[in-house]
């Protein structure tokens, strides 16, 4: 049980200019409409117990695909075949009613999944325990944080091991502790034979949870294969665009003040490169290079290049500059463009999202003369190292050794 | 994904969900109120009191030949309570898909459970109002006795009508949101087009002729006859409505099958 297959699946939204046009079409008038294909020619099959990650940018059609597979939406063409009990976590909240308590909502959600009263009663304790809501379990959902709602939703959806588990990004909201708890449960389900279909923007999660990944782009399957390959492709062609959008969003969120300085020196370009290829997704424990292109608008004898990595919350994670490295980036002639590379033989950042701030200034500190200070010049992501996962912002090499045991310990 | 189980079977399988939703609706309404469910009884109580006070005492309205000072308020309540049910059920069904968009977009469940929920939830409202009405009848010594069971087939017929018509309009409303707005207006006209507040006898023959086009009229005259005179309804006059439901039912299913797949896309 738990096999899933999709053949020639397509979804087309018929778009009319207005309701009036639709009415005309229904009445047989020759009204033009636009057929918007959001999914086309989607065929793949998933073996029982296999776990597949769906990746792709926003609007690529991932969520629509899940809706077709769960039967919430009807396909325009093609077939979906699912065997066994399906449990799906589509979007956030699952439609909890804000005025009712967690317990009451669990009951309704379980009924909605076709469970009987006795079944739910038997599971209620374990659902409450897993969600770890404490007293909140008997308080109205409107007082819950979004993280708490996700905890509850996940807890209900996975109260009974389904044959097929479909998760749509919902877990991104939870805190790290709960995410790990969820992944732990998902892993146990996997071992017990549950088929997993998982949508995520987070390459790290897909890599660690799935043995196969499908990249969807423009409503079609672009690549179907082992996660490493598929994610490489995803990183190479899709992430740069997403990241630049994310930076734009951040810039907007920050509301200006993002970049300042007198402009005598100017950072023309800044990017991470791995194996010569530009990327915004780095791998923990692997080499990485930071490439900069600096333009001198005046001749400059002595200056400093500084870099600062910050985490999602803006905490300083790592920073250094050419002064501390005892390096001389100058001199530069007026109008000269100079490329620089900061080589990290081993990137000891843990899997997470980071931003990189760059600065060009006069001496060891930026107070004397500030040429170009670029806050969050790059936002990037670090994905876990294959076979050497770690948590936290710091990825340290560590080894375990069996040593001679002291006598008294025996 | 489409299971081989019949739609009815699937609805039955989801009976817990249906019961839970209905119950939750009532709980939700009075969640943070002090009087709670008492409000459900106070509303019909207030309505019956107002009509009794205004028509029986202030305006002193009475039917010629009808016995008792309360005949007019009995007449009104006998029509008004079922009308409120009809109106609530119809408008809820018109909003069937649009109002439940969140549920429909996130869960795979038999959609036929929704009209059942509407029927039950509005039905409970009606039953509570009827309870108050019966207490009133008992209090004023106008207890109708067994003949009031004759109202049951009438109630079933009007609910079938409201469900089928409402479901059809509910599907239509997904694509043309004007439908719900229009129905709210039409229901007001329809109310005055039905002899509920007034007696059909007071109309001029020309107007009465138009009124005869209203398929709901014999249903309401049936209620009024039962509660006022313990009269057996004129079953044959109901035939047009029965025929309408019988034609509308397959038509609605055909329509739903045709555009049903597009409903989620439009929500």
C-alpha cells in the first residue's frame, strides 16, 4: 500500500475576462477565453515507502500538483492513482476554527479525515502530547501563534501513520526543535513504509529527508532524480532569481539605508561561487569562494575590505577584514576595476539562512572613511553536508575516538 | 482518487463531521455569551410576542369567523416560522461553496455533506422556534393535536425545494457572485408574494391570480389551515411544487457534474 502514480496530469484554468464573458460562453456565444495551463504532462510514479521532494519556485505548480493528488482539485487531463490512506498537510492551519479550542478543532479535523469518534478518543492523548501545547490545548485557537497551529496541524495529520503522507511546506513555520521532532516522526513513518511527498523551498530538508527529488518549473517536470543532482539544477537556474527577489524584499523591508558611503570606492559585484559557478546555496563543510569586483572612482592607496555574515535574526556570526588578515587590497588607480576572491577552504557555517554585509573603508575600522557599506549584499543559504549533518550556525569538524578507559571507571 | 463508494455512502461515512459541524455552529454562536443557547429560544419568543401583541391586542385584528383573540398571531406564526426556515436554508445553500471555500480548498471530503449540514443546522433553528410556538399554542388553549403532524410532509417538501434550488444557485454563485445578492432581494419580494402576514382573501381577484403562480403558496396555506382549523392540506395543490423539485433534481446533478470540477478553481 501507499503507491502513488500520476500519468499525463495537467491542470488548466479557464480564464474569462469577466463573469459576463463566462455567462456568454455558457450560453453558447463565441466568447474568447484564455486557457492557463499551470501544470502539464506531469507523469511520475512513487513506490511504496519512497520519499520524494518536490522543489521549484513559487508559482511553479507544486501546490496545485498536491491538490490534484489529494483530490481537493480536479485535473483537466490525466490520471492520479493513490492507494492506501492519505494524510495531507496542505497550506497552513488546515482551516482551524479560531473560536474553538485545540481539542475541539482536533476532533473536527479528525472527523473531516473520516475517523470515528472512538478512534479520535483513543488518539487524543497522543495528539496533545506530540503537539506540546500544554494548557493551550484547551484554549481557543485564536490565541495560538502560527507555530503552535502548525504543531497542532501536524500532530493531527500524523496521529495515525498514513500510507501516503503529503506535506506542503507547512513545517517551515515551526521552530527548529519542533521541525526536528516532525522530521523524526516522518523518518519513522518512512521506515515503517509510508510514502512521502514533500514540498519544500529548503534544499537542506529535501536532501536529508528524500531519496528522490522532482524539480517543477513552469508547470512541467524539469528534472526527476537523486536530490543532489536535482538540487544542483535548482540552485543553478532557479535560486539566483528567487534570491534576488528575496534581497529585494529585504531591501524593501529595511526601508532604505541599505547601502551608504561616499562612493570613492564601489562594490560593483559580489557573489558566492562554488566550483566556479555562481550560487546562493553553499554546502556546510565544503569550500566556497566569495568573489568581489571593486571599482575605484578615485585613486586609492590604502583601504580595507570587510565582510560580515549575519544570521536570519541579524546576529553577527562571522566577520573579518583585510586589515585583520594583514592583506593589502590596494593600491587602485582612478577608474580601475579590481576583482578579489576570499577563499574559504572549509565553510564552517551550519545549515541555515544567512546574509552577507560588505564594507570598503579606510583603515581597520569604518569610522575614519567609509567608501561603500553594503548591508545584506547577498542573502544565501547553507545546506547540510552529505553524511555529516549538524545543527547550529557553526559547523565544526569533530571526531570520536575510543580511548583507554581509566581503571576506576570500570 | 474518486472512490467507488457512492456519494451517499461517503456522506454517511462523514456523519460525525456533519454532526460536529452543526453542533459547532451553535456552540460558536454562543461561545462567549452568558445566556448561551437561551438566545435560540428568546428570538422566536420575541417574535411571537410581538405579533401577538401588535395584531391581537393593539390592532385588534381578527378573522371573521375564526375563534379566539389569538387567531391572527397563530395564522402569522404558522406561516412565518416555516418561511424563516425556508429562507435560511435557501440562502445558506446559495452560499454553500463560497462560504465554505476554506474547507473545500483544503480537504477532500464529500461535498454533499454541506447541504446536509445546512439542512440540519437550519432545521434545529426551526425546531427550537416550533417548540416555543407549541408552548404558546398550549398556553392560549389552541393546541392543534394530531393534525399538526400533517405539516411534516409539507416541511419536507419545502426543504427539498429549498435544498435543490439552493444547491443549483449555490453552484451558479461560484461563477457569478451576483446570484447570492440577487437571491437576498428576491427572497424579500417572495416573502410578500406569499400570503404569510396577510390572508389571500383580502387580495383583489387580479392580484390573487398572480399569487397563484407562486408554487410555495399552497404549502403555506396548508400550515395555516392545519394550525388554525386543523384542516387537511389540499395535497393536489402541491403538485406543481413536487413536479418542480422532480425536474430540478436531475437538472441540478447534471449541472453539478458538468461544472463541479471547476468549482475549486474559482473559489
